[in-house]
C-alpha cells in the first residue's frame, strides 16, 4: 500500500477552539503519474489537515486488512 506523495504537500492547520475557520493551502507539484510519463505540473488546493489525511489512510488500510482476513477465513 502506498500513501502517495503526501510528503511534498503542505496541509492546512487544524482550527483551534477560538478559530472555527479552516484555511486552505495551494500545493504546486511536479510529478510523473506513470514511470514512462514526462513530469507534469499539478496544482492542488488542500483543505484537509495532516491528521485527517493520516486517519483516512489508517482506516483504509484497516478496512483492507479486514477484507483480506475475511477472504482467508472463507478459504480455510
């Protein structure tokens, strides 16, 4: 499983109790979608925080593992 190129992203800050407004960040990446492709410039607007993205990745991985376990239990 690959988490993607999140290490080149800047994430918005987590709103504090006093501050209910979420900021967004504009990320400018130069990347290749596939190995044979040329590098392209991609712009992304990010409103998610690092904690939210990390939680999504962890939940996705756990769902994947649970499905694989269920498949193995059906076979055995």
